[in-house]
C-alpha cells in the first residue's frame, strides 16, 4: 500500500502570544512571542513598566494588544456599577497586585472601592464618545499597537444592543479622526 497526505490549504501564519500583568511576565515572554495581551492596564504602567520590560536586545519587541474596559456616558448608566458587574478582576489578587504597582489604591477584598478607583483614575474609560476616544488614543501614544474595546460591562448590565451601540459610536469616531 502507498499513501500520501493530501495537500493542506494555505493558511495565515500562526502567531504566539502571552498575557502579561507584571514586568517579570513581560521579560520572560519578550524573546519568545509575537505579541502580548494586557487587560485592565493603566497607560502609565504600560509606558513605564510593561513596554520597557518587553524590549529585546535587538531593540525590537512583541506587539502589545490591550483590552480596555469602556462605556459611553448615557442616562441611567452608573460607571461604578458597570465596573463592579463587568470587571471581576477586582477580586483577583494578581490583577490587584498589578493595579497596586501602577499606583492605584485598591484591595481585592473591597471591589466596590476598587470600582470607584478604576473609574476615577480612568482605567475604566467612561465619558462622552469624544472623551472615550481621546483616552483610547492615549494607549497608542504610550506604544500600544492594538486596543481592544472591552464592552463586557455594558453587555452584562444593559445587554448586547447597548454594547453594540457603544462599539459603533466609538468606531465611527475613531474612523472620523483617522480619515485624511
């Protein structure tokens, strides 16, 4: 009997990535991955801690994708309640440790206070469409390559239609600003 494998269709290259929260995770990943993912990460922490820890000896670094929890300010929306419902990370010690290292006054035993801190410090991005987009642009300014809108808080508390409405308005504003 003779057999051979059927040819495989061409596919996109496989890319390897890791999630990073702290400098140690970033430095261990930098020489082995194509990209890293961060979640709920303040821009100052990205700028001063994570992105420098990703720099390789050759001067390059993996791409950085950051998930940013956000919502457009609308009537009957409470940003603190959105964070409490949609950001369970506030009760997880490893996320709280990263946020503390970033200078936030937060403790995993008090997610209500943590929600207030995320809103007041702009880690949960909340405001008019223009204000949200301004804040998202700050991530690119510090070196993030890709910003992923995390509308989970809106979806969980208010439903998918509300989350899609926010996504569309944010996307439209970003497109308007980047058009020549």
